[in-house]
C-alpha cells in the first residue's frame, strides 16, 4: 500500500483511539473532580482536624519512649549522615534508633558501627538472610530485635516510627508523634520533596504528585473511609497497633507478600477499630540569625530520583505493591467508600496507559495538520474531530477537566513550595504521564513474569541521595498548607 492509501486508514484508527481515550479520560476526570469537590465540602463543613499543639506545647509534653526503625540495604553512602542528622537535629531525647542491615553488606555495617560506637541509643540489627530480601522482611527483624532489646533493658517503647535511609525528618516530628499518641494508633506526616534544579522534571514530578496527594487526596480519603495508607516513611504506630498486627499474622507485622508493606496497614488497623490520622501542621519559627519568621511544615523531606530509569524502577515497585499485589491480597473488601478508594488506587493501571495512547494519537493528528498546512498542494483530509460532533464536545469536556486538574495541582504545589514550583507543575504534568506510563508497563511485565515463573519479585531498591552539610545549613523549609 502506498502512503496515500495508508494515511486515511491511520486517520480512521486515530479517530477510534481518540474516542476510546476520550471516554476513559472523561470518566477518570469526573472521578478526580469528585475528590476536589469533596475537599471543598470538607472546607465548607469545617471538618475537624486532630488537635495539635503549638511549638512550645510540643516541647513541653513529657516524652514517651520511641523506637525508630530504619531498614538499610546497600545504604553505605547515606546511612551514617542520615542517622547523624537525626541525632543532632531532632528536639527529642527519649528515643532509640534501630538500623537493619544484612550479612552480605559489610559497607553499610561499617557506616552504622561508626555511629553506634559514639551513641548508646543507636543499634545495628543484622537480618539472618543475605540481602536484598524485601523491606518488609527487614522491618520485621528490626521489630523482633526491639522486643529483645526491651526484654534485656526493661525499657518499653510506646511507639514505633519508620524512616528510610534518605529521610530528613523535621526536628519536631517526634514531638508531634508524642503529642498524638496513644490517642491515635497510626499517625502519618506529610512527605515533602527537597526542591532540585528547575529543569530536573523527573525529580520535580514527585514534588507535584506528593503535594497533591498530601494536601488533598489523603485528607479526603480519611474523611470518606476513616483510613489512610501509610507512606512507609514519616509514620508512627502505637505499641498496641504493632502487637495486634503481629498476633494476627504469625508475628509478621509487615506483609512479606507486598513490595509496599506500608500500604495495607491502614486498612488492617481499621478492621481492628484502631484510629489513624494524617496530620499536616504548620509551625511559625524564626529563621537563623534572627531572620524573619517562616512557616514550616512538620514532615519528612527527602530527595527523589532525578534520573528517568531510577524513577521508573521506584514507581514500578510502588505500582506492583499498591495495585497488583494489593489487588491480589486485599481484593475489594470494605464498605462502599473503601472500595472507591481502592478503585482510585488501581485505576492508574489503565489510565497511565490510555493517556500515552492519547498522546500518540493527538501527535499524529497534529503532524498531519501541520503537513497539510505547510504544503499547499497536499490533499485535504476531512477533520478527525468534526466541529459539533459528540467527539468534539467530548474533547472540550476533557479539556475543561484537565485544566481544572492542573489548576488544583498547581494550587497544592503553591501551598507547599511557592509560585515558581506551581508554574513548573504544569509542564511537568506531561513528563509525569511519561514516567507513569513506563513504570506501569514495567510493573505489569514484572508481575506477569512472577505469576508465570513463580519467581519472587526482589527488593528493587532505588539509589538514595542525602543532602550535604552545606545543603542542610542553607536549606529553607517549604511553606505549609
């Protein structure tokens, strides 16, 4: 077939693809718009947030013993500085840090041992199996080591805080946990991305997604379902919560069947009738050298991957754990709102692929239009989307929903990071779709291979970066929502 014969066929195919993509995007856009309306309804009804104290009150409350759990496989580049930063920056004294390492990772051993030799409240826990196993396995062994430590020292921890080896917890985060427990059995603080160079769209798209999730998505989810998924970092669990989880699963607090061990814990705790909350608290603090006061959000900061391949690997692990393994393990249990939350967690399996198909179809149509516009003698094909047709109105509706979504995302970014990042959130949305498409495709491939061969999906750990001392000194906190 000649090019003249193939092109009309391709245009017909593009029209069909645009119709399929348009309907899928319309349904997804209505779903997203509903969440935004719920957020507005929460503000209108003034849904009560957990009572939190001022900075002075946070510092004045009697400190409960805290166990900090840090899984560390191949983290020699960052673990010493991460633990050292906690030791010198948090405004809390009654805590112990337990770092889980592996027998075949001597480099991380050495880095942790440097800290344990100088600080009695830092302990290295060696998992019995060579790594990498999975984060859940490492956390389970850390938990057992904490129980052994309690028996040996007669110290009883009131809560357990989870952090990763690249985390930068706020100096008052432990104090905030201390204030909210044991009133709540799980407390999740915001996860905040340390801003990088403006043109690093891969790292920047994390900033946009977490801002939108933690300003709007999680509060709405908590309001609708009474449950939230833990983020795996910056979260604390009461002693009662972990004890019940251990008793219910043969002493395996964190599920070994999931790459996102934290995701399902909220729903498991809800079945026990245990309370949980997401807290975004702003603190007014005076800057260094008596500079003007600034609002800080008490949360966990970290750098996210700046390379495309690293982001795809990390997000494919999240997609496997949350959507595929979560679907297999949790099914569709729960009330109507819980099922709706599960649907929102899993719809990305389809929408992440559909959006990319739409990009290809639209790109092809634009290329044909540009060609016919630049070449006067070119054959004029009928428009793919005719004015006044149902597809025409469908495109307009999707355009409006897309604009509404971009505005909402930019507002969330603005609340935390300012107007410059809010503007960048618009072009970064396109790159975010590209990353999510590649990550979803990889996740489906890895999970399909697991189902066919039975080979377990390993802990595909992302390389981590921790701020230098100079960056820590000059870092300014994002504004709080």
